[in-house]
């Protein structure tokens, strides 16, 4: 059981297996659409999980059968959120205020990517807009057969500004396909998502996808946290840097990490044919 307090109005945080945390978006009556408080809570949750010694892997899912998330709660945002029409004498000052708001939201979603622990996303049903922003930050994505995806922002008169347009082109999916779905805002299904490589697996139902994710997260949590977290760090670093920079980064990292006792524990377990155990970070 994790030591930190994980009580939030619109998120359920559980620990279904040793060293595994499950973050469930919990606003199913509104198709798990996000209001402003949910953004800040999501960032806070993943920053806590990142440094929690009792957590080594994270599953991101959502409550209800209809939607992972329908994205931004546009009605709430237009009434008292970022889309609200406010009186401001100076357009430049209004623009700066909106920019600060967007950057805050970006930081909260980026907290998923910056989480030191690997994050497995499990999507189902409606997965629009923010669903792509969030899950493209995750390390592994799987979904149920009924998942319907869309980069929806063009259809509400905006360019996606929380991460999809920046991260999806680097998610090893075809750029032509990326531009098509972002420019048209069309739906695409689980089969298409698997075919282009946006998801790693498609399961017959949400429950089957959650089962697969838990098996995967439990496996990740059974390994050396030093090795897993270092591997995630280098993969993300190498995505954004040259091969030479990536090679230098892993050399620097392993010059320190090779001194860990986890290497000895893993090697001895192989020789003795027993499951290794690793200390908390």
C-alpha cells in the first residue's frame, strides 16, 4: 500500500497488486469530461506517484462503460473556465492570461510523461481530444475493441494545445496519418489504432484490457526499479535527441547505476533459478 494520501473527488486511486497503482478517472456521468480541477488533480497525482517508493508501475483507466474521456467539458469551460468570455480592456493582457492557463494545463498532462514509473493506458469507449493528449504521454497503450478515438479540437474551433500535436508526430506512427486525423477530426477505431501502431494491443472488452494491463504492470513492478526507471528515462531522452547524445546519456547514467546491488541480485537469481527481490528506491 502506498504511503501518500491519494484522495481526490474525480479520481479513484487503488493498488491492485504489489507496487502497482491504478488511476481511474471518475466522472462517468459526464463521460469523464475534464473540468479545471481535474487537470490540476491529475498533475498532482502523477507527481506523487513518481516519487512514491511503494509504486513501481501505474495503470491509467476510467470509470464507466461508455467513455475513457470525451475530452474537455466544453460547457463548464465556456461558463467559468479557460473558454469563458471575460471583459478585458487590453487584448495583449488577455492573451498572456490565456497563455499562462494553457501552460499550466500542459504541465499537468506532462506530469504523466515525466512520471518516473512506467504508465500503461487502458482506453475504452469514447476516447476524444484529451484522451489522446493524456495517453500519448503514457509509455504503453492498450484498448478495448469498442474504443473510438478522435483528435477533436478542430471541430470546436481550436488547434489541440495540450500535447497531441507535439507528441503524436513522435509516437512512431505515420506522419501522413497523424496529419489526416488531426486536420479532419475524424473518428478512428481500435483496429486502425493497432494497425498504425498507436496502441500495442486490442482486447475484446474493457475488463479484458484491464486484466492485460495489470499483468503487464505487475511484470514491470517485479523488475529492478533502477533498471526500469533508467530504461524509461533513456528511451524518452533518445526520442528527443540524436543517437550520439543518447549513447552519451546512457553511458553517464550507467556509470552510476552499474554500482547498484540490483545487478548482482538479478544475476544471482538467474543462476539460482529463483525470483529476484529488489529494495525500494
